[in-house]
């Protein structure tokens, strides 16, 4: 269950993202250059002592958010909006300086492991210790033989556990975990999320990007619901446990309906493609409450202890 410990701390958020938009320059037929916007005026924040889970379907832009925060977007990316770390403007130079130190990253792809370096050396890095590395390896079921191997000698699940161990080596102030649990069995996935909870309880801020909403709400304080490149609702995680009527946005309710224990109830239609987004509400073509008012700009607003981007939410 969510803990809401972050609400006890009214300090400056560790991470603040304000009106973030990310687009990519791409060439179409006839060598025509276009900008494809994949994140749209996205705002969120993470407090010290808090886990913010970012949930949504595949293709909604969750990993691009992680890469934007870390400063590892490709060269054809253009970013607008601003980010603050510990209340101060957070530019590319600062991101490079803090990445791997105060800010730890657990990437979605195991390809981030260096194929030419033995695992033990990668996890220990510059600032870590062999004792800490072996402690984490034991915790995640990696024997001493694993530290002598190269990434190609590991199974996918082992590589995933190595990435988690790497992020937990040092005392990071912010952990950005991009889908950290795929490839892990249920017990190991729960163990990893329990570790994130313990780190948050010690004052770390954790941004947990996940498709596994059912697992995430058990440890997160709040959930930011992603749809088609933006946040449509931010809610205390307890609202997802309380039931669909506690949620605000129609898409959040659809996510709740789609959980296994609710019989995978589908919602008609598909998420819009980034190159052909509708004006106004991005969910309107799939929404039973759609009206003519949905075609205009819809800002986030406070509602029942959370935030929502919907004019019909009550």
C-alpha cells in the first residue's frame, strides 16, 4: 500500500519537471524534415522520501521522460520546458555531472551494460566497494562467479538484477527506474520494489516507471498516469486500491478495469499516434463522456487530493 511519507516533507521537491515537451527531427518521404512531438507539456514532481510511480501503456512516452531527466536523449531531440533538481535549474552539464552519482538510473534495456567489461567491475564503478557489491549480489541471487562474467554470459533476468544492484551501490538522492522488474520472477520483483521503498523511507526520491500498476501501487506514494505523451492524472496510490470511483480521469479508470483481478476489461479504440494527435483531450476519441468542450486546451487541475486533466472529472 502507498505510504504517503513524502507528504510529511514540505521541502523543495528533489525533481521538478515543468511543461516538458520533447520532439524529434525526422525525415519523411521526399527528404521532408518534420518534428515529431512525443511528450507534450508534461509536469510532475518527486519529493524526498517518496516513490512516484509513472504508469501507462506501451508507447506513451514513459522511457523518453526518463532519458530527458538523465540527459541522454539522442542528438535529433529537441526539449522545451524546464527541470529543477533540488530547486535549482538542471541543465545538460549538471545532468552529466550528477548522473551515476547523486542520480542513479536503472534503464529498461540490459544493453546499457558495457559488453567489454566484467560485471563486478561495472557494478563497483569508481566510488563503490567490493563488499557492497557482493552484499547486493547475494541479495539478488547473483553468486561470486557472476562478477567475473561479461554481459553476454548472463541471462536476461540476471542482467536485470545486475542493473538494479548497480543503481543501489551508492547513496543516490534520486533514482530513476525505467521498467526495472520485467524478466524477474514475482518474488525478486517484490524484493526490488521493497528495496526502493526502503531507500525512499531513508530520504531518497524514486521515480518508478512501470507497466505493472498492480505491483507499483503496493509500494508507491503517488501514481502519475501517462497517456499519449503527457500526464492525465496524479493520484495517491491508495486511490487505485480503493477502486475505480476513487480515480478521476476516464483513462485511469480504464487502467483499473484492465487489471487482472478486474477481468482485463478493455476500452475501445487505440492510443493516438504522436504525429496525428487530436486537439484538446488526447483521450476524447475513446471516452464515453466526450463533449464539444473536449476539443479545447485542458490544463491539469486539483481535484479530491490529486490532479486531473479532464473537464468532466468530479
